[in-house]
């Protein structure tokens, strides 16, 4: 039933959001490095890796501006339009595609980057239990505590 609801909600959401997504894709293509989407490998259901999709909101090929996956507050790599997309969480909308193809759910634990899982499991021994659920665009932690970038630093 949850999967059925995910598909129905995403299908309706994509139809409703299409007038926003198309101009946004064009704007992103014209700014920054000409990329519309950012793909990052995350851990999914059954501990299977998958590529999460987001709108490309920051410069990726800018070694002089810093590197790594941590995005700091006022990070110079974030594009001006990217700041708005991140603040409003619109940058997360491409994950609707991840939901549609079954890699994610609308609601579930946020998927983590593969390279960070080992250190997180050392801190939180039961962390791997979250891989028995389909990861979500939003989950209990975001409802209770907000997204990481709302606090101080984020992982892109």
C-alpha cells in the first residue's frame, strides 16, 4: 500500500510541478557548469547502493574554492540560484524520480553517503537497521530536527 501511495503521489506531484521543473532545469543549465542534476551514490534498501538525484546547486569543478562533500554555511561553491533551491528544499525534487523507479520512498530514513556509513556505524551501532527500509526523501529525523543544512553544515 505504501508503494502504491508513493507512485500515486509522485505521479500527481510531477504533473503539478512540471511547470516549475522545466524552467528551473533551463536556468540551472545556463548557470554554473551547465549541469542540471547532481548524482551521488548513497546506501539504499537492503544495503544496495544507488544514485540519488538532486538539482545541481553548486560548482563541482572548483578546487580553488575548496573540495570535499561538506558544504559550509555561505560556501562560495553554491550558485546564487542554488542558495534559493537549497533553502526551499526544491533541490530535492529530482528525488521524485528515485521514488518513481523504486529506489526511494517519500517517507523513510534519509540515505547516507557510502563513505560516511562506517564512521556513523561506529557511533550508532544500530544504524545499519535503517537499510531494512526503503530510504525516503523525508523522514522522522527531518521532521523532528530539520535537515543538516538548517543547523550548521551539510553533506551535499
